[in-house]
C-alpha cells in the first residue's frame, strides 16, 4: 500500500512539473529574443552585418535564421531546448540538418552576443565570448547584435 501511495504521489508531482515546463518559444519570448537582430539595423544583411531572426514555430519551438545578404540564408536551425541561466544569460540547443549546436547568449538591454557555441562533437566556435580557431576571426570578441524589431 505504501509503495502504491508513493507511485501515485510521484505521478502527480511529475505531471504538475511537466505542465509547468515552458516551451522554447515561451523562454525566448520572456527573455526578449523573438524578433530580428543585426549588428547595424540601418544596413541590409551582409557578410559583416548578419541579420538574425528568431521566429516562433507552431510546435512551440523557435527557428533561428542567419541572413548574410538580402534574401540569402547562410544557416538555419530549430531551437529545441532553451533554459534561462540568469537574468542576462540563456542557453539553447539548436538542431540543423547536419548538426546540433549548444549556445549560451548574454543579453544586455536590447543587445546580445554569443558567450559559447559548441557542436555535438565538443568543437567550440565561440568560447568565453571570443571566436575560436575554428572560425574566420579567431580571438576576436563575438559580435554584439541589436534588436531591430519584433
């Protein structure tokens, strides 16, 4: 009897926790990430002015798209997990057609930059807020982007 009571209690607690779990969209919306971002919102997308769009998907996830020229998608991922780390940091897992990348962002007001970006094999693209040797700009600070519009 006691064993059955514990199983019922565990099921009830597990259900309430699952019911309260926020979707990726809710986490990003609460953090203020949904919308369009760029290094310079007054300029069109370019290699030195990547336009980033965080757009909600019907399944509760979010699609993150980089544009490197008007209408030219340089890469696109679906964010399938997101967690708030602190008031100004968020982590998410993004899945692409060929790889998964874990990202940590830092947001200050209406600006953010990548603190960490690591693929499923452990290769870093950004570490401690700086591009690694695996990128075209090793050692440089990751680029800050400004929110252009929702």
